[in-house]
C-alpha cells in the first residue's frame, strides 16, 4: 500500500515526463464505405521528445495510486487536474489545426472522458463545456465535430451526464460511443445516449473469427444500430480479412492501420479511395460466392424435404410418420428433427430425430409442447402469407440443449397445421450458411 506522503512522487514523475517534450495532436483518418472517401479524423494525443513522438495513452490511463482506482477521478485528485489540463491543450490545438487545414467535407472525432463531463456538472449550466466554448470561439460548424465518449469505468449513474450530452446535441454536435461490447461500456451507453455513431471493439471482431457467439453479438449489434439509426464504425482494422468482416457486420465507417496510422497532418480526402474501392469489390465478390453457396444449400434441402410430408397420417389425433418412407433423410446426419404443430404452436406429432445408429426415431415426450414463443414460428406464418415459396427458412440459431447450430425449414401442412424440420449447420469443416 502506498502511503499518503508518497503520493506527490507519482504526480511529479508524470509532470517531469510531460516537461521533456511538446504536446502534439495527431489525426487518424476514418474512411466511409459509402463514399470511399475520408469521413473524418480521430484526435489522439502525443508528446514530442528527443526520442520522437510518444503516446499519451499510458498517462491518461494512469491511476492515482495514493487514492485507489475508484478515487482516481475525484475532482481533488492532482493527477486528474493534470489530465484535464493536458486534455484541453490537445483538444484546442486539434480544433485550431482542423479549422485551418482539414478538408471542409470532413469531421473531427474528439475523445471526452465521462469523468471530465462529470467534473463539469459541478459548474453546469453556468459554465459551458470547454469544447463548445472553443468551437464557438473558432467559428467551426459544430455539426463537423463528433463527441466520442470514451470507454472507461464510471462509478456514477450515466443518467446524470444526459444534460451535458443534450447541450452538445442542441449545439449541433454529434455523439459517438466508443468500444461497444467491451467490458466497461456495455450496451447501456448505447440505449441511454442514442449515439449517431457506435464504435465497435476490434477485439470482439477478432474473436468472432473463432467464436459463433461473438458473431451473433456483432450481428445483433449491427441490427441494434440499424434500428436506432446509428452508424457502425469499426476501428483498429489492420488486415484484409478484418476489413471484410467489418463490412460483413455493417460497417459504414472504417479506421485502422490497414489504411493509415495517426499522423500529424491530415490525409487528403480521397487519398485511400483506390484501396477502399478494391476492398469493396473484394467484399462484393466474396459475399456473392457465399450467397450462391447458401442458395445451393437451400435448394438441395428443399428438394430433399419435398417428399417428407407424404409419410404422415393422423392416428387418434396424433400425426405419425411412416419412417420406412423417409429414406431420403433417415441416413443424412445433418437432419436433426422434425415435428408438426397446430396453428397455435402446440405440437401434435412426436419429435422425429436422427440417431446415428438407428436412423429416424420417434420421441413422444414433446407432444403438446407449445413453440409459438420461438421467433421463427411467426416468421413462418408471415412468410407463408406473403411468399409463393412453399418453404420458409429461419435464420441460424443455436440449440443450447444439443449444442448445435440449426436452421429451421417450415411449411403449411394442410388442415391448418405446420411442419417444422431442423437441419444442422455447425459440423466441423462444412460450409455454414448465414
């Protein structure tokens, strides 16, 4: 444990380090997949010493050890006071340079800590946020400034920051939430702040290459952004595959070393147009190939399942299947199960499941179960009423009890009944349709 009398040494060390150089803002371009031009630039802090440019990241993440991590951002913290001063110097330099040198169609992303916003609450609304003051003073169009709320732990209820965010919006600024899906930010910030831009944690994108769970989270984050009217920005993109995956999850904006590292000068607006155009061409080519494979997979199974319904008869109110008439699916290990429900979702047949040794077997324990709560049940009803295709096909989903990925084929069965057939997708080494 660090004693109170040791406290000044840590602050003094940072002050000595900061005194060895000059504060410099650098700018990393953010590209638009829509226009293939630079949409904006994120401001990052550097200190220029005789060793070159050094990041200020470790300084801004430093904790006042004498107070403990939870007390690092109290207004009486000397380290917090220094961080606030350095942050303002970087922001002002960046705004000044942006006004004088940035392409007029671009915007500037400025990182602002929730703790700095919280500190302002003690003098708000008498005192305006520093960024609003300087943007007014310099005559910059506030719609060109994006306030990026940084990802960090915040001990207070985020709701208390809304008056400040509302003021930014009233002035014309846009709001971005940093690192969606990471440990500290979670999704509450998205729901609470309703940002125009959601920045996605690249680590989640990298993990999604190996984990279906993260793919599902990213897909749902993409859907969430779409439903809120928020655009997704994937940052930290370094490889061709990461760029492809970000586009696959709905990235409107792209940022990372794949195009450019942070530089002291602003990149020209169309500097990376050729690289971005090639990336989009590659994306379209690969997506079309995947889509064609998916279509072929669906057509194969529709044809294979076309004769399934012929084997069912009703016996004492239970729809039984003549298993001897199901050779097309009984030997296919990707066939998982099938069953019939009435229009209210109650199961009126056994589950017919695939057994690796016996083929199809009947499980009567599911008779009477209700499945109308499953999303694909009403999806089927909707598709059956609006499509001429006999089969409706669900999106991919995970069957937790059996630990497999499935898609469900469904069709009207006559007598107001519905036939459901689950097909396995996630076998090792085989194509997984999206």
